[in-house]
C-alpha cells in the first residue's frame, strides 16, 4: 500500500473510531436489526478479517490503537447480537437509548437461559437449538435441547422449551 492509499485508509479508520461512541452494535457490524444470525456471523467474519490486530502489528500509531479499539467493539457487538437472549435485552436497551451492553447493564440484567446452564456442552446444544428454531427446524431444535438435557439435567427452562416445541409440532407420528 503506497502512502496515498495508507492515508485514505487511515482516514477511514479515524472516522470509524470517532463514530464508535455514537454507533449501535448493528451499525458497528453494518447489519440491520432484522438480520438473522447467519448474516451477523458473516458480517463479523468479514470485519474481523479486515481489522484483526494481528494484521496490523506494523501499522504506525495512533492508527494501530484505533484499529484495535474498533476490533474490540466489533467483537463486543458480535457477542451480544449472536446470542438471542442478549440480543433481545440489547434491543430493549436501544429503545431506552443505550448503545452498548456495558458492565452496569450486564450486572443489572437477569441471567439468560444459556448462562444458567453450567455445562459448556449443554450451552452449545442450547445455542444450536435456538438457531434451529430461528430456521424453523422444530425437530432439530428438540434434538439439540434433548442433548442439552443429557449434559445438564432436566432444568425447568429446558423442559419447558421441549414441551413448547412438542406442542408446536403436534403429536408424534404426524397425526
């Protein structure tokens, strides 16, 4: 990259850095509030490839620090928007004018269903179940919830979700 290209790029980084405090997580990832998880995942990947700090070790200061700050916010945004429970809480907070999911907010919020699961495998299966529900795959969601129960035990929340999915899909055998 020649000097003119670098200056143009550094200007874009500066503008993005300056906008961080007034940007929503949706704006940081350049997605819409109605976009599904897959779009958010792709947007995060695209942005993280462009701005990963390892790619910018040789970038002079202050641009390197700005890139790092932007990357941290991208990661923060992804962590909230990819989790359906956190995303719902974030969207509610946006209506109150809160742009970031900060420590105070995190401490005041109720624990999400996923966080209430102690077993990491159960958390993964729970997340897979939520993704299956968002795709309309009721059987896949129920299977993942049963796998979560196998790892975590019969928690009230997991059992309620399984019952709700059963009610949604109808009786066994397709009657």
